[in-house]
């Protein structure tokens, strides 16, 4: 339908099934890991736990940017937009289900109201994954999509408003830089989408309070 924006490369059914299974497994693993990090009581005398505290992974996996980046990578590196949407959906189904079940059975409570936010994101994720796939193209539509994604990520990764700007953390900054790399097409296009994205982030700062 939008082959002039980005041309899909279709793969065989077996490859699609294998990739879908891998995305589900990745989602399940990361959902469990995220909740395990929530429950972990850090002991600074243990090297690997001290390392986790330094990276602040507990907070990283409880916020939007890392999940948006993972979903974006799944989407843009898929071969076609339909596969992109389905793989993103399967990933979020695995992640949200494992996170929710782990919380119920190992943390002893049911965070249903909180999980409804993630279930809503899961519901709309295939549409967003489908659209995001086109961000890697060389068309004006791709530029617009890429700019919107960068604007949203800029807003989530940094503390900002109409009159201020600050860094949240090293990890958030790295996430934003990786997002730029993932969406990279060429220097001119990427710089233009970044500038437009920052403008979008400024507008979002007046709408979304983070």
C-alpha cells in the first residue's frame, strides 16, 4: 500500500513463526526480569547487585523509554509492516502477561489498575508497530513518523518544559541516542527529523506532564 515509502521484503511462513516465538519468549523473559528487579533488595556488598544499582535498572524497566525502544527495534528491523505490528503485539503480550503473573504469584498482590495501562498499550501496539516500520524509509512520510517518535522519546528521556531542560539519567540519554541510531537513514534526514522531533517534544511538554 505504501511501497513508495518503504518497500517490504516478505519471508516464508516458517521464518515468521520462528520470529514470533522468539518475540514472545523475549517479552516473557523481560517481563519476569523487570518484576524481579522491582522485588530485588539491593545489597551493595555484592558486586553484581551493586552494578545493577549503579545502572538503576529497577527504575529503567519500570518506565516507558526502554520498552518503547525495544518495540521500535522490533518494528523497524522487521521485513514488512504487518510482521512488524504482529511481532510488537506478541512481544507486549508476553511481557505484560509474565509481569502480571509474576506479581500475583511471587509478590502476593494484583496490580490490576496499573496493568490496565500496559494492556491498553498492548492493545494499540500492533498499530503503532505497523506505522513505526515506515520510519526507516526515505520518504516525507518516513520523516514525519521518525520525527514524532524522536519527539516522544525526547520527552520521555529528558526532564523538560517550555522553559527548562535537564538530563534524567545516563541510561535515559543512552536510550535516546540508540533511538537516533535505530532510525538513522542519512545525516541530513536524521538531523532534520531530530530538529522537528525536539519541536514536537516542546509541544508535548505543554500537554504531557512527566
